[in-house]
C-alpha cells in the first residue's frame, strides 16, 4: 500500500465554491491531526477524493478515522490505468489476499476518458485475478464474495484496495460557527462531540484533566478553558450558542439554564442505553 484514499460525504453536496472551502478546512484538519501524532504526510485533493501519502500507512489510518468530515478511508495500491499493466499489477496484488478456496469479486469505477468501460475493467481484472490464483481453486462470486477488490481509476492511474474503514462523517471541524460546551462528565463530552461533528468550532468549559481530555483524540488543539460557560463567554468573542449534555432526565437542569444566547442539548432525544453506546463507541474506543 502506498496511499490512503480519504472520502467525505456531506461536503460533496455543497456548491463547487463552498465544497472547495470545506475541502481546504478538512485537509488542514487532517494535516494537524497527523502532525500531532508525528506522522509526516503529503495531502492533496483531486476530483472529490483526498489522497494521503505517507510511509506510516498503518499508523495514519486510526488518526484519519478520527477526523470530523471523513466518511471512510482505504489504504490502496497505485498502478497504471493501462488495461494490460493494471491487470498484471492487480493480479500480483491479489496473491497477498487470496487463499485456498476463497471467492472474490471486482468492483470498478472510473473518471476520465479511457478506451474501456468499468464493466470491461471488472471482467478483465477479474480474469487476471482468477488466473493468478488458479492454483488455489479460487471462485468468482459477485453477490457474497469472501474478498472484494475495488479498482478506482482516475486519469492515468488506478488505485486498488480491499476495504472501506468508516470515519465519523459529518462536517469538518471549524467549518461552522463557534459554540461553548460545558464538559464535566462523559455525557457532556458526548454532547460536545455531536456538535463538533456538525462542524462547530467548540470551546470547552471544563478541566483539562477531566472528561474534556477525551475530545482531544478528535481535535488535538481543542481549546479547553477552566471555568463555567459564563466564564468562557466573558473571555471569548463570537460564540453563537452553548452546549450541554443534559437528557430528558435532566429536565429541571434544562429549565434552570439562563443565558443570553441559544442553548443546545444534543442528547435530549436519546435513551440512556443509546447515550452509553455512543460514549463507548466514540469516547472510550
């Protein structure tokens, strides 16, 4: 593997100008998170796909899957888009993944002008994989294969991969307005996480050594200020809303909130079981 393909979801729905703006924010966040983990990388964007080139592929993947706005990532192998060269390269690549009696399928997609269709790629590359692994009694299964080889062709290059690793999705952190989030418990941290996933630039009102530290796995340079929400509002400018981790069980606390700006309660529609599941999934994973 020599590159990591990074996909976004919601960003792709924006107009071209707004999409480029969001892409730039996402790329900056990717570089910041990688730098925090001392991973050097080159990051570029081409036709809606972000490419991360680094010599630390395995170390970079868990970092990229904790960048807001990233829908999924795939470690990939790059080869020529020439049909003959591509078939040979993918056939050799497949030898590391196919074992005795396994079934496989090829799913191809392409962008640009080529003397073949995506269906041609699936047929020719699939044939090359079959011949290369014939000694292992492999089979073709297009509905429920043991292994799927994805071939993504863009211009003169093709990238081959075998898995989609999910990210958090949402919008890039910092692409929306600034909010202040009160974080004292893991529930509070989860509420802040949901707002950060929607692109909000969160400033945390909480202790550096408290539950707020869990959010640094997602945004290493997250601003955490010791004190209450009112303390943060006094020191910070342009804050548009406050965020609390209250649920419907905390209706009395919700009623007691008195601020001069809107307050959001992202967990208010969730059961205790759902809250615990999300905490385990995104904060304690």
